[in-house]
C-alpha cells in the first residue's frame, strides 16, 4: 500500500492558534501502489493540503498516516528526507528559479539521486542534457531546452515542471492542478503522459483537478472533497451528474449530515 490515512486532521498552513479551523477533517482512505486517483472539489476544499500531507510536507494534528508502510513523522529527519525522495510533489506553480535555464530546472528532478558535487557540476555543465531534452519532448517543449525560465509562458512552466517529474525516481506523483494554464489539447496530452509514466513505473498518481470532465474520463477513482471532508470516494463510472452538481453548489450550503459524518472508501463506509 502506498498511503494509509486513518482519521487524519490537518490545520491550514497559516494556522498558529488552536482555534483556527482545520483544512482537513477526519480523513480516512487507502491508496494502493500504482493506483491513479483524481481529487476534485471546489476551491478551498482541502485538495492541496491533502497532497502536501501525502508528500510528508504537512504533519497531521491527529490520526494515523503511513507512506509505503512506514510512519514518516516517527522517523528521524534523515530517514524522512530519504523517504521524501520517493515522493514527487508538483505544485500548481512550479518553483522554478526565473533566471535558470530550462535544462537545469528539469534536471533538478535528478537531485535526490546525485551527490553534492554532481549537483554543483551540473549547474555549470548539465550532466544529462539528453535526458532533459527527451523529457521536454514528451510535452512538445524540447525547443526550450536552453531558454531561461523567465521567458516561458505559464503553460510552458507547468510542462517544464512535469518534465522534471519524469526525471525523478519517485514512486508516487502528487500533482496539484497541472492543467490550469493549458489549452484543451495540451491538457489532454499532459494527462496522457502522466498516466503513462505512472503506469510504466507502477507509481501512484494522485492528481487534483478542477476540470471534472477530464477527471472522470481519465481516472478510474474519484475522491471528492468539500470543506475539508471526503464527500464521496467512488469509481468514476459511479459518479453521477447530480453528485457533481451537489459537490459544487454554493459553498456556504451545509454538507449532508451523512457526508459530514461518514467518510467513504471506494464507495463503502470505512
């Protein structure tokens, strides 16, 4: 099993006081190795916080969490750092230094595999420019290999971030809104490459999306979040238009009592 969450509650990143509301409430779910899952829900639902929790970037205030059958927050810092090398967290806006060349930004996906001096040497003369070129080519971005990052459009920066993912050795891809700056054709291509790469290396893919139609068409399992809670967790074929409409209705409308009190695991109460 790639991830196990049992009764996880996580505070917002800016929370400094106990009276600040949680970003996630009592989340329970299991994600198998090699599984491909889409997270959907309105803005502020907790999708990004869940991805950061899975990536061991946010510690839960309560509940139990394991990644690859170990408890990350019970490990020493060095051990947790090693574990994080198996997790690739791709934020919506990739953290790419603006004056860096694209080849260097993409090769940063290799950093967990390189030693210190290898990384320094690659800054001066890229060690595996051919691998970076091949990764960019999968997103039709190979002509930007030696361009500066600050010369890229928003969509090109997103594709550059995904090329970095391809060069990682991660066993789990945790991807946050990768399609927000892409046109429909590039969005379809992006999802196809991510799914193919995950399948090839049997990596777990968890992807948050606002494009519900693409989520339903491309992912076998859909986890819907609203106000920090799991509303439903179902095979995509079982998700109805009525369920989607209810999920995205006015955010101030209270959740159904059953959805508030009973998280779901693949369509059945946990």
